[in-house]
C-alpha cells in the first residue's frame, strides 16, 4: 500500500515535471517547426507537428530582397556598442564604488539603483527631443546612447557586487608591493572579475538586443532599424496577408543565438540574474 | 595623503558614468517635466505655449487615461500574481532533488531568453483564429467547442496577452525564488521531520516565512516591470483601447499624436505611480546592499 502510494506520488511529480518542460519549450518548438514549412503546410486545418513537408523557402523570404540582414547587423552594432561602452565605464565606476574611499558613494549607488528600475517610457519624449537637438535621431550612435539608460546602471550595479566580493588581502598585497590604485585595478582586480564581466556583458547585450520601445521610436529607416521593430512590422506581399512562416523564420534567426548563449552560460546567467535583482 | 589620492581617483573613475547618467537620464527627465507645462508638438515646429497645469487637469478628466490606468492595473495584478504562484511552484519542483532537474532548469530558461517581440509574434501565430495551433488542439480535444478569435474579441485580448506574459516571465520569477529557496538551511527541514511535521506543514512554517524576503523583492521587481509594460501589448494588439496600457497610451500621445505637452504629463504620472514602488524596492534591497 505504502509502496503504491510512493510510486503514485513519484508518477504525479514527474507528470508535473513533464508538463513544465513542455509548457516552456513547446511555443519555441512550434515556431521552429512553422519556420520550416511551406505556406501550404501552415495554413491548413490539420497542421503537422513535425516539419513536414520541409522547406527553407521561409528563410529565403526573410533574407532575399528584404532589409532583414541589415536589421541584424544594426542590432549587432547597437547592442554590441552599448554593451562595450557600458562595460568600460561600468568597470571604472564599479571599482571606485566597490573598493575605494569615496564619500558620496551611497548617493551614487542610490542613483544607479533607482535608474535600473526606471521606466523607459517616462523619458521617451525628452529623449526624442534630445536626440533631435544633437542630431542623433535615427542614428546608431543615438540608439546606443539611449540604451545606456538601462545597460550602464545595470552593469555598474552588478559589477559593484563582484568587486565587493573579492578579498581585501589581494589589494593590500598589491599596495604593499608598491602598486598604485590604477595598477591594482588593471593588474590585480580586473583579471579576477573576468567571469563577472562576461556574465554582466552577456545580460546587458541580451537586454539591448531585445529592446523594442526605443528602437521603434528613435529609428525611422531600415538603415538604422534593429530586429525587434523589424519583426513587429514584418509585412506580406499585401496588407491582408500575414506571412507567418517568414515571421517565424525571422524569429528563429534572432532567437537561436540567444538560446545558445543562454544554454552555454547557463550557470553564470542564473547567478548574474539573481545578483542583479535579489542581492543587488 | 593616500586617502586623499584615493578619493580623487574615485571621483575620476565615477565621473564618466555620472556624466552619461546626467545626459541620458537627468536631461531628458528635466525635459519631460518642463514640457508637461506646455502645449507643444514633438517636432517643436510651432512655438510652444506655456499652459501651466492644463495638461494635468486634462489628464484627470481624460477617460482614455483612466481606461489605460485600469488596463495597466488589471495586467499588473493578474500577471504578477499568476507568475508568482507558478514561479514558486516551478522553483519548488527544481529545488526538490530529482533526476533531470538540470533539464527543467534549462527548459525554463528558453522563454526567458526569447525577445519579448518574438514571443509576442510566436503566440500571435499560435493564437491565430483559424490556423493557430491552440485552436486546432483545443477543438480536437474538445476543450473548445469552436475556434476562438482570441486577439479580436475585446474581452479575450487582455487575458490572452497576460497568458503570453506569464509564459515569458514565470521563469525569471522561478529563478529568483529558487535562489531564495537555496538560502534556507536544510537542517530546519530535518529537525521538522524528526518532530513529525508533514511536508505541507513544513511548507507553511519554514519555507514560506523564510522565503518572504526573496518573495517581496521579486514581487516588487515584477510589479515595476508590469506597470510599464509596452512590448507585448503593442505587438499583439497595437493601440487597441481594450488593452492599451499607460505606456502604450503615453507613446501614442507623444509619437502618433505628436503631443509633447500632454504626453509628457502622462510620463510624469507614470513616474509618480512607479516611484512608490521604486522606493519600496530600494528599501527592501538597498539597505542590505549599501552597508
């Protein structure tokens, strides 16, 4: 009796586990399947759950005769630029805030923390006016600048945590050996924060890569436009026809690199995510 | 002497970040406050006209603003509470030791990694009124008596969008709560077991009370996120009044209607609403971090 109950329990538990996995994975699976079907396989009352019949036609539609390649390049440029700039500025600031004597430290940390929580929409109008004033509307530089609003505070905040976690003795040893604070940062501390930099950079990159509101509002042409607004507006040959197959193909193209990155850096991302939100 | 040099160096290192912060946050924010007292178009073609509190007075009487606020509240309350319950359930599942837990953790990272715009498009396709897989499966299994136009019927639009948000964001919630669960010492459960407490009792007397700090932070964090929701709504149903949230309504006024004055007033209103939660958030995590 007790044994049956045990197995029943186990069985129910694993059923739940299977449900969670299917629930998490199925929508993406369905997008991938849909992207490999011809339109005849999509617009049918009885769609196959495998990519049958199989075709690469949707992927061709995404790239041939469209600006999608350009959009991808823009995304790479903007997300990469914002990440790199945030990391460089962020490392310097985080070292000062986490390690050096700096009287207004708490005030600065509060500003940074409140900015990580800042609603982007609240500065949309002001940023629009600003970008027009400095002539950066509809430029890569303008978009990168606007992304600093969320990538920079995030980077600083998480890196301060990493710097604080390093043992005091390392620094003292460096000082005793006659190193200046700058040398200590570059030669001793920075190499140790390497893993932290990778994680932080990755999370900042993902946030910038996925950003929609600013990309939608601060770009007007495909020369600058990034992938998220491009996908949102992916049109068909006529306004009445929504090319779901191509939209799914484009979706898969932008998502696969992210999914791969996330799976490869799984442990670190989970640690970084919780550091950014819970532990601060 | 050395201290003074350290302070000077610290200033030097922090300065670039501070300058960027002033430029990308301080200045635009000041602009928003400034223009909220003006009648102006966003291209600033016509000379702006100072109107005092007129934009704010209009906001208080604007039924569309009220509707957007109500949509935002509905979205926030439902998505955050469902995500919390589901997230906690998934966190508990992963936290219990079993073979394949790594697989589950990997699986739930997928929705998190997918861009919001993409997840909105994926679900739009799955919710398609004729060819969507949800309708196909639903009718086949007899759950739906006939195919449903989820994204065309006003009463179903918001629930459908909430379902999409729940799918996308529950993993994040689960990971935050999992981190909280892992901080609870195992000995407490061992002691409780010896004293004869059931699993259920252990959950209510050990897990939940000790998880509360993590739960509170996660809740506030998600609430802030939900209050400013834009992407999923805009991609799935555009500016439809049935789902238009504050952020969507704000952008519509600023960009579509080019109304810098009134749009800025809405921005200030959003700031005030989120400010309360920001303070709560900073108080709950700031104190520990700023020791």
